[in-house]
């Protein structure tokens, strides 16, 4: 490749950075620097750009410790940055055994470390060395996995990824995305830039390596320039995905009331439209995207069941529940000490926790998953009377009854929960407070009126706040 051709790389980079800096106002930029060929080319052009425009440049290196050469790579990166006068930072991470595999685990830790270093150094724009061939590999990998338009969109030229980087203020950009690997190789060779070789890049057990060394050469021979056409297809998929996202936002706004989905409105949608909206709902809650098969099963169970059904579908990150013809996303919470279904028989029930109130504004009860607050109010329990009581906090055992007001009848807690629209899955985590055999308070419902009064003196209203 000629010098004129290799000279297009700085121009491509400069155009991308000028556009990025128009959107992200920042006095400094950073690059993710592994020391390999791609990131070494990025370091070289980024350094020239930063020097010309008078902005600070940082290079962030993540030491995984997987390879026996990792220490040598770190030393190389540090020396290369010192020679250019580029600010260098590194972070060591330790890989734990995981079902997702070494490659996925390393990627997750790497991006988290990069986001952490960007926050530490006040950087809001970080550049990676992904290029045209990477984009083609990504699109083909997603196609082989059966991905939809979101996956086939490949990599964006720039995006924020707070769930990956752990840094909501950081923009991750790929200014070399239009540049082929061959162009980067020619640039590095033409400028005599030294770089390191990661031996894992040739190991065929990694899917991307198998594509790179076995499939891509065959495609290049049969379909020269396929990378540009793959990138064009990714661009079309990105456009389609943007339209799907716009539709999902509109549909979700129509179906979402508070934090739940109206099942009746969901039923009026076509299957494709419903799936599109539900995926967007999961995305807004930072949940992993489910497979189409899982989504179809969820819709079948939760939407097509009878009106009064209380159903639950397990997602890897949460529960999807249905209550009164509405869908809820609820977290997976650990059981609390003493929790039980009051309708179950033959279960040994843990005795409640005895305590006395000495005038505190609040008392924490970790075994019951929250904090009991004692708020001054115009109507409530007499403070001196409450101080004199031996109190018990517990979960309901069944049969408890409460009278919320003098002009209302005494009813069982189940009736009150239903009247207050407290979902069934929340009731088992809501404690009650008693004085002897008298029920004083039920979280999610309120206080029993028998000892509540108005008038002079200090009056206390009980309030329960869950920890999660």
C-alpha cells in the first residue's frame, strides 16, 4: 500500500474526532491500549491529533494476567506511551471461573476497568481500535447466533454503555470503524510502529478467531470487499432498529402505568409488536435480553392465562409477575428469617422479635428486611403509652385482623391487602407489629385504630420502609 493510501488514516481519524468533540465537550480523550497492532496504530494517530489540537491524551491498559506475557505487554505499553509523552494508566483484574467463558468474562472486566480509569482521570471520551474487519466479524457472528436487527446492527461508531463501563458520563467511540485491518497493518509498517502479539488471537477455540483465520480469508477470495458490504448491511440494520426503538417507546408509553404493563392493552398488539415492546421494557430496566423462545413462553403464560391468575416467570435477573391483569418486573430477593406462607401447614414458625421503643426516630430490623419508622403525627399512638409496651415485630401467621378506622369494620389482613392492591408476592415480606395479642400495625396497610387518637401530646405514626 502506498504512502498516500496510508496517509488517509489520520484524515479519517481527524474527521471522526472533530465530529465527536462537537457532541462531547471534553478537554481530554483516552484510548483503550492493549499494545497490539490495532491499538498501537490508534495510539499513534491519536497522539498526533491531540498534539495538534492541544488536548490531553491518556492511554488505559488492562492487565488480565491470563497470558504469561502479560507483564511484558504492560512494560511495552508503558514504554511506548513514555516515548510519546502520553499519560499512561493501568489496572489489573483477576478472572474468576464463570459459565460464560474466559472471553466473555475478560471482556466484562476489561470494560469495567476502562470505565473506572476514565472516571478516575476525568475522561468523558474513550476511543477503541475496532475497525472494518471487526465490524464484519461481529455481524457474521451475530448472524450465526440467530440475532435480530439489534445484533445485526454491529457496533455503533459511538455510544454510551453505562451497564458495561459502569460510568454514565463516558462515551465510547470507534473512530477507526471505516478503516480495514489491511490499512492499519500498512500504517504500522510504514511508520515502523512496534507492537505486541497476543498468542490467544490465533487460538481457534474462540469463535471470533475461527472466523478471522478460517472463514474470512475464504470470503475475501470469493467476495472481495465483503467487509464494506457487511458494514453497509449493519448500517441498514441500525436504521431498522432505530425505527423499532421509536415504535417500542410509543407502545410502552401507551401500555405502561406506573411501573407495570397493562395486559389488556398488550393483548391488542400483534405478536411481533408485543415482543418488540417487551424487549424495550427489559432494556429500560437494564435486564439481559431474553431469547425469542423464552419471550414467547412468557407471553403465553402471563398474557393468555385467566384474568385473575397470579403467575410468575423466572428471568435470569428478576421475576416477571402478573397481578390484577398487570405485568410487573420484581427483583430476586433472598428469603427473610421467619418468612412463610400463612396458608401452609406443618411449618415450624420462628417466634417474632421482641423490642421496646425508647423514643428513636427509627429502628432497623435486618431479619425482617427493613426499618420501622416512628413519625410524629397529628393522629397516632400516644408516645408515652407506646414507650410502655413490650412490642413484637413478626411476619403474619394467618388469622390476624385489623380495624383501620373507627367507622370501618375489622377485617383479616388478606382482605386489607387486596383492598390496598398489595400484590401477593409482597405480602410475605411485610411485617406486623403487636403489643401482646393486640395487632398495632401491618406494613402495607397501616395502623389499627383501637389505640390511635388525636389531640394534645406527642403522637406517633408507624411507617415501614423495606431495605430493597
